C-alpha cells in the first residue's frame, strides 16, 4: 500500500470496481442481463435485470453476481 492513505486506496478500489462492473455488464449483454445505475434513487446500488425480473444490489454484490453469471456461462 506504500504511503497512500486508506481513503486514497479505497477511492482507487471504487474506480476499479466500477470499471470492472461496466466491463462485465457489456460482456453479459448477450445473455440478456442488463445492469443499470441510473434507474434507482439510491446511490451506490445497481439494478440487474434479466427478462421481467430485476434485483437491486450493492456495488460489491453486483460485481460478485456478474462474476458468478459469467462463470456459469462458460
């Protein structure tokens, strides 16, 4: 971690996590899985939608769910 403050590291982690979610979301579009951040009124949450079903998840849970769905597709 070096001389970086914990706040700086957490901010870097958040940017990395957001980029990972964006990349995974694009990859999973072909499976009909849509990820949205603008639909909800609560910041820091995502809505995952597949068909008529949708689920609101935290950022960390969204990342985990997208990773899980990608692994299931392989």
